[in-house]
């Protein structure tokens, strides 16, 4: 409850402008008469109780988050018990697997919608329900922009998937099975049956894909209660943490604890380090850089390499490892990973988190209870597991997730005694995923075991929102010969559940003048992981001639807009390395303090 020692007092709550405003009696009357029409009492609305919004990301369209419909009942219980009043409202639906052309298109749309709700309605604080990939960054970006007290509640991963005694990880199994299907080992029915084994309960992906990564990032940033990110959706602890999250949201209002206090440069540096130790999704740098931009913190892909590359892989979770969400949670979850990293001096332990305590205090005594699943810092799965940020004459930035470079990949491509970090190959170039599917088996491309597959036209402008298509599989004929993967490079994204060590998120993209637009099938490129370089082995005069030719044709062509939002987003979206944010939106800070709306 409020206390005169707290910075926020009942008379200063922003909801009072709507619900108890003698200077604007008509405003108050119009608000209270309508919120009372479904049974709210005057005492609830205008006696100085914090009004807490609950951004509901669950719906029938969003299965990964759907159990939030039940969970928020416990959030509301917690809010009520702490003396607040809950107001639940919908977030624009984002479901990774069903939304076309891609769910990433809606991250910025959900962000904009949530900013307007948090700014324009009588809310003193907000609980952000998250889960499926883009729901988490959309919510955190909006919280950073609006800057009212905000706390994240993840829905948690699904239970482990099983096929007999084998763990089946969501997403990851699809990338495996499609090779089996292409090789003719299984048929369509078996493909579908095995895929559904990976999704046995409510919750988001049980692998360390983008959903688990981004919810772990929310916790590492200090925006959710310690230990909450990875409690599986159906566990009783999930409902308990929902209650505690609701309770805590009310206290945060009295303490006037805002995202700007939590989302500091140090917090983002912590997120990079934790992400690397988790073997987190290649989408994380996009979303974390975006949240940082909205928080007014400078962060770029050089920071990811500088702070993250040498961090060891501690989480033995698919796709980089062997286990799934349930084991990760039981081994201690994100606090156990933070505990190891703090012990090694890799994190800023004194940053404040949503519970008012420091990151270091939160993880005291929370070491891993299963060092097979969450490794000790000195016994990791992989030594240098973070991203490297590649540059060169084709793009300014592209990321490679080193934790998933397999032994087989090293043997085939990084085996040159003179330079074990570099390899060369000729490229086969595809313009978007339809072109790839139409031509990958075309013998005239002469793809062999040393070809590098290139995907372009898949960035946020070329394919609105950026397509998760860079992890291309080889032609069927090669798969049948046992060549299951080829190096991939592209200006699109790939699923966080993919174990492919692709070079992706190349920025700028082909559609906005990036150098990938100049590549031709048969060109040779050199990939030097030691120097952090990708270069096409063509002289500058020839590249310039190609540039002129492309310009005379009107630049790199991409498909028409299908909807108004696609056109609007394309007109102002920034490249993937800058977070794929809407450029005009990044200048807004502390929007809540501009309330009430004029
Ligand atoms: Fe929704 Fe993976 S598809 S979390
Ligand atoms: Mg995805």
C-alpha cells in the first residue's frame, strides 16, 4: 500500500486525471460512468488505488500465449491483494508460425498499438504478458518508450516434447525432419506426426529459440521476477509467479520504479553476455538493439561481438545443446546462468531489477543444481559461443552464431592448415524463398559440397518484416549423398530454433542498396571468421559496373505491398543491425510524462 515514504502518492497517480479530476468534471464523469457500467465501483476507480493494465497477448490466434487467458486471473488476484485495480486489454496478436508474410512484421505494429494504449488510457502501471517470439520485444520496446512502471510475465515454455525416449524440441525438429522428408526417409504424414510430438502442452517453444531467449533476456535485463522466464507453462509455479508479478506491479507504482531505471547500458551489456551463454537466438540482437534504441541506449552489433563472443556456452539446451525447457528450469533456469557468469566477473551485478533488488542479490545461492544441463563456467559446452559480427565489401554487418558451428561443419569448411578460420566457395544466389524453392534442385546451378548458398531480398524491406529463410538446405541430390548442410549467407533472418551456423541479418539489405544485390551465381566469396570478414573476390571496377547496371534498372526489385501496414513499415523501417525499428518512433522517450493526452 501507499506510504508517505514512497515517491508516488495517491493524489499524484496519473489515473486520477481520468477518474478524479475536479478541474475537468465532464472528463471524470464520462470515464467513471462508463467503467462503472459493468460493475466497477466508484471506490475502485477514484479513491487513489493504482490502476494496473494487463497487456493480454493470449488469444485463439496466438496459441503460444493462449494460457495467459487463465494466468492473468492470478495476476489480477495479486494486483487486488496489493491494493491495485487490474484492467486487462488485448495486445495486437503475434503468432510466429501462422502470421504471413512473417510475424516480425507485427512486432512494430504491436509496439505502436501498445504505446498508444499505455499513453492514452488511465493506467498507472502495466503487466506485460509475453511468450511467442515477437510479443516480448514489442512489449519491452513500448515499456521503454512510454516509461510507466512495467513488469514482464512470461507464459513459459511448453513441457518437453518426446518421441519414445527421445526429446523432441519445437522448431528444431522441423529443420531436422525436412531433410528426412527431402531425402525420402519419411513421408508427409510421418513428418506431421513427428512435428506435433514437439508441442505437448500450452506454452511457447521449449527449445532456446527466440521465445525462450527473449523471455530470458527480459529477466536478464531485470524486467521480470528472478527465475520467472523459463518456468514451464503448465507448472504450478507459473501461476504462483503470475500472482507475485501482479502484486509487485502495484508496489512498483508506489516506488515510481520505471523502465528507464532498469533499462540502462549496463543492463543491455548483461543481456548480451547472458544471451551468449544461453546459445540464444540470432533474432535476439535485432530485438535487444531495438529495445535499447527505444530506451535511448547506444548498442550495436560490435557490442555483441566485443562483449559476447568469448562467453562460453553454459545452457545445454537445443538447438545448441541436448535438453529442453523443463530440464533448464529444474537446473536453476536463468538465475543459475547469471550466478555462473557473475562468479566469473562477466556481469554488472549491481544493476537494479523489477523487484527493487540488484541482479547479484537476486541470484545469491542459486547455483546450478544440474551441471550437465547448466554448465559451470569452467566446464562449458563450447568455449567462445557468442555472435561474431562480420563485415566486408557486401554489407556493413552480418551475424554468425558460433555456438552452433558443428564439428562436421568445421571439418568440411574450416580445415585449412594455413588458415583454419577461413574458407572460399562459389555462390548460388536466390532472390527470396520462392525463388529458392523453385530452383534449388536445378542442376544448371551446379551446386556441390563447397557451394555457399546466398539468400537476398529477405530483409525488412525486401520481404516485409524480414523473412526467416536464410537457413537453406542443400539440393535433395546432395542430401541423399550425405551432405546435409552448406554454408548460408543472407539479408534475412533465420528461426532461433535452427542449428544452422548461417551468416545472416546482413545489413544493409539488397533492397535498400546493400552489396548482396550485386552478387551473381558463380562468383567466389571468401569467409574469414578470424578477421570477421566476408568478401566477394571481384575487383572494385567490376562491382562498380554492376552497381551502375542495377541503378539503371531502377535498383533491386522486390514484390509489391500487400497491405497498408506493409507499405507504411517499409517506408520507415531501419535495417536489421539497427533493430528493425521504425525510425520516427525512436526519438520518443518518457511518453507517459506527457500525459494526460491533450
Ligand atoms: Fe510461438 Fe515458438 S512458435 S514460441
Ligand atoms: Mg521464428
